[in-house]
C-alpha cells in the first residue's frame, strides 16, 4: 500500500535557513524572473503529481513549500528512497547562486588551475556568469576550433522530455560548430559495441522474454552479475515498479534461481537463490568451463549451433585448446574462478536438462575485457539451444527499467532535440593544418581523461581510429564526472590542463566543486515537464508539473541555454519560437497523433495537463506472450539477424579482421589487469567491487537525509568478509582506510558473510571529499570508490570503463580525525 513519506528532516534545515537569510519573496522573486515570462507559476497550496527516477509521486504543497511526498497509488513497490527527492530540493548542498572560482574570476582561463577544488567561490549575477561563459565559448571556438569545446556531458540528469540538460547544452553548442561529443555509456559501454557484431543488436535495449512467459516456462533462472531487486528501483524515465509484481509471482511459482555474484545480493536472498560466488572478473572462465563440459559430454545442441550460429568450430577448437594447449575444462575454470570443478559440471548438466534463462547484468561487462562476458553468455545460450524458446535463452536487461514487463502498444513520446531545426551557419570553423587528420567528433566516453592528457593521439575503437581533439573548455550539465570517472587522482591532474570548466548543477557535487563557473539548476520539482512511463513498454505519459517555484536563484537548464544561445545571436533558433509550455504540448500532441492511429484514446493536452493525472496504455496480448528471438528461431531466413551472416556470430570475421590483441574473433578468456589470481594481489590482496547502491542513483541523493540510513561512522559502507576483517583487526563500524597505488579513501566497515572472502564492496556514487582539496593522492574522507579504480579501456574494441577491475588493501584507520565536509555548502556558496 502506498503510504505518505514524511522525512522528519524536511521541515528543518536549509530551506528555512535559506528563507531566514533571504526572505521568501526575494528567493521567489529572483526565480520567477529567471524562468521567463511564459513559465507557469506553482500554486501556493496544492497536491501535484510529478515524477522522478524513483517513481511517480504526489507532492503536497503548503504555503509554497513542498511539505510531503507520497508514492503514486498505482506503484507496485514504492521506492524506499522517494523521501530523498523531497530532501534534495531543500538540501544544504543545493547550489543557490551563480558562482565563479576566485582565481578564475581574477585571471580567467589563465588562472592557476591547480587551485581547482581548493579555491574559494565568489557569487556573481546571472548576467555576469552568462556573459563570461558565452565570451569564453566564443573565444575557444574561434581561437582553437569548436572541437576544443567538449560538451559530451555524460550523465543520468533527471527525467523529462524538455529539461534534458545534456540535450539543452548540445543544442546551444551546435551554434558554435561541431563541438566534441561522447559516444557510448559508462553503463553498457562494452556490450553496446560487441553485441551488434554478435546478434546485430544492442541486446540490453531489446525487449526481453516477458515475465509471464518466464513464470510459465522457465525452470532455472540464472541471475549473473544482476541484482534485479535493487537496480529496478530506478528507471531512466519513469517507473511504477511493475516488475516487482512479476518477481513475486515468479518466486511463488518456486522456480529455481541461481545467483552468480561475489556478493549474496538482495535478489539472491529474495528469490531464495543458490548463491555461487566466483572471484570477480572470472565469469568468462566459468562460462568456458561450463561450455567445455557441455561439449565434452555432448550436451550441447549441435543442431541449433548449425542452424542459427556461425563460427562454432573455431570456438570449439579454442575450447579444446588446440592452439594454446589449454583445454578450457571445468577443472581449468575452477582454478581461475575459485570454485569447485564439480559445481561447474553440475551447472552444465542442470542448464542443459532444464529450460534455462541466463540473465546477464551490465556489471559483468564493466571490467577489463568486458566485451567477452555477454558474447560468451550468448555463446553458452547458443550451445544450450534454447534461444527463442519460451522461458529459455538469454536476456541482458531483466535488472533495469522493468525489463521483461509486458509491453503496451503505446505511442513514443518525443522530446527536445540536440539539433535545432534551423541552426544557421556555425559561428566557428575547425582549424586543421594541411595534411593533419582532423580530430574526431566524438570520443568513447570513458576515454576523456586520456583525451585531455594526449591531444592529437590516435586510438583504436571498434575497427576505426579516433583522433583526440585538443580540448580547452569542458561544459557539464546533468552528469557528475568527479563521481563517475575512474582513477580520480589521474583525473584531477588531467582536468588541470583545461582552461575552463563549467558545470550546471542542482547540488554542490564534487564536479561542481572543481569547476571554474558553477550555475545553479532547478530540480524537476521546480519546473514543468512531461515524461513517458516505461523504458521498454511505452505504457504511459505523465505530466511533471512544477511543484514549487525555483529555490534561491536556480534556473532551468532550458532557460540557461536559451540565454547562452541569445548571447551567441541564436535565441530564435534555440527556441524555434516556442515557450516551454509550447514544447511540452507539442511533444504530447505528436504522441497523441500516433495514439490516434493506433486507436488508443488520449485526452486533449489541456485536459491532460489541467487534470494532472497520468495517461496509461493497456498491456497487449503480444506483450504478455513475447518471447525474444522467437521469430528468428521460427524462420532464420526470413527473420535473419542483422549480422553479416544473418546468424549469431560466435566467431566474428569482422572483429577478427580488426586484428586486436585484446579482442579476438571469438569469446576468449584473458587475464584482467588486476584480479585475485594476478600479480597485484601481493601488495593489494582484496578485489574491490563497486555495485550500484540501493539507497541512491549513482551519486544522486547521496547528499540527502537518506545517508543516515546507511552511512557507517558517517562514511560510505564497505562490505568485508569477517575472516578478512579479523586478519586485519577490523571490527564492525570501524573507520577503515582502503588504498592502492592510485588512491586512498576512508569507509565504514560492515562485516558480513554475504561477500566472498578476498572481496570488498563499496558502492559507486559516494561523493568525493578530499582531505586536501586539489591535491592528487590525498585521502577521500567519505568514500568515493573511484579514487581506487583503474582508468584503461576494456579493449581496443569498445574502449569502455573497467570500474570493476581493481585490487586494494584495507586497514583499520588510525590516522588523524577527518570530519566529512562534502555535504555542506562551500564557503560563500
Ligand atoms: P549521477 O550521479 O546520476 O551519475 O554517472 P552519472 O554522471 O550519470 O549524476 C547525475 C548528475 O546530474 C547529478 O550530480 C545530479 O545532481 C545532476 N542533475 C540531476 N538533474 C539535473 C538537472 O536537471 N540539471 C542539471 N544541470 N543537473 C542535474 C553514472 C555512471 O557512473 C554510470 S551510468 C555508471 S553505470 C557507472 N557505474 C560505475 C560503477 O559501477 N562503478 C564505478 N566505480 N564507477 C561507476 N561510474 C559510472
């Protein structure tokens, strides 16, 4: 049942502190001006329906203050972290005013950049801040060419089809010329590059065999590096957590679940799963051991392999060890994965004898040679021969965005485009000397630090060459690079090379604290928007009405970039003559047109908006009965896959032709740079994994009252096996130092048998809190795990991040006391 969530913290703290200091009228006054004449005004007393990454909710507003948040009645499992959405609006970490780093205000791009992170901030007017940015963008674009401006700005920002901060930024930047973008994601960077070579598709974006089909047919579900229960709490756009109803039914049916994960996850416990805990980063070896057993015992489906796949022979030769004299037996795999060979053989037998669904999580591919994991999983599923059968095969997104929930036939809701309809002539042209290869327009997102360090360097990427641009200005809106990127200390130094770093943010994140110019952005609660429900299911359209007027001097990203476009002489091109409400209505009307063609009734926009209720579309029978790859199985010729052979490519000629030493023509086990069987363990004997937290979304909401529920000794929790803790004299609740050659951080020890010996877990997303700001190598006082991680690409193929490939050491912390200070406003802020 949905119940009101009223964090005791809400009435307290910063909002009232803020109003006391400034007076409500002055706060609202400046904000109203900021949002422009066309913006709607939030009612002083109201119940407003709106949406967040954590679900749909109703907001109670009294006297212009957001007082209470209540999950939507139709939410199947309201998120326990919804109170954080309210708290984030009034959090002491809110950025209140446009701010400029003192050194930058004095010396501009020639400032002492080693002061980033350490310098004080100075409050400036919006006019001043916007003029500074526009002038600097024009200067860099004309002096060095538009590619010297990086607007890749990767990040999860907030849901909403209009105020997509990344899109707004790139729309404005398009007027300058071709600025540098990113390609790929930190999330699925390896799989999205490898799988189009294997099945012709990004499998994690495909509809999955539906849960009703799994309930009726699956005999074994293997949750492999996937914590369905935790990561389905959030959604890229909007969820009402439908999947949890199906989880319950699946559990009731009593289907066997196996969780393969170094951590006994929340899902393992919920589904009463058999827990198998291999050494981190050894899943490919484990899969190879299973595959070898299948082949050796003739349990593999030779007919399926012949009809639907290509290249099994080359792979079989590798399994047998024909070239390397190393058969990939269960015994071989057992040594690598730290498991029993008998268990690996049993898995092969059980998978072959039962209808088995392999559910691969994205964490698997966030490691060195991450391309291999999902490729090998599909190879294993091919050997089992159940792809396209009800309840069998593989699925790569059961862990996120309600994957597997039956779909509707609802319309797609369009949103603002990063490309204006009539951009006009670019304001600047690229400067390339004769004979010089022009820089690439986009770089693989996780290679940004390498790019900053090495302008002009050429790297391999998926059969192509990428030439790094000489980036002088970085603009981020809607992401937190000083959280999401690996090897913080290397990053800190690389960022000192750029002349200007600009950040639009709602919160004083570490990224904002390292920027030269910081602009305060509204949260979703302070602006009007619209969003679609269900990432894979198109199951509804939700009005996101403004709940309260923008706090302090926060402005919407859309308006910030409109103002910057105006300064570039392109305001009309940016707005296309539309107000915010015109855009929102136009998105809705386009969806309504599609819906009418599908005979799905939708109210008029005015009715929808004024009623302030969602529009939902019904699940279809096709959605309920959906079986992934059924068409391919039924007719492999007419429904051939979009690969060169039309089949599943266990051997890819295209990849083989690239000649990469770190990504061969078929799935291969390659030792990761750091792992429990590797060389680094002599000094750093613990493998660190950084799963996604159940209490926030990446770094979002880390600055809120929710932290009280999970922080240990005020730090990010670090799970450690009691045996590893005892060997180090560590007790539950101790402050520990986790360190390796790249960095060091404090954390709070949590002793648990739910983690494999030799492995520790610190969730990603903890805010970076340097003891000596601006100094590389300094201790992180809170627990940003990316001070420890390694920043190299998965391979030449995908060049994605390898956040889960890292070893470290841990000790009880006995050094000087350090208060955590990142969850406050910086001086003058
Ligand atoms: P978020 O914390 O979601 O992380 O990296 P990402 O940068 O997406 O950052 C979003 C930021 O946008 C927040 O700071 C938020 O305040 C801000 N924001 C929200 N709404 C708005 C808005 O309307 N306007 C503006 N201007 N800002 C807004 C996530 C990335 O981290 C991802 S996707 C993955 S999968 C990776 N995972 C790992 C991992 O597993 N392990 C490690 N060690 N590291 C990882 N990093 C990656």
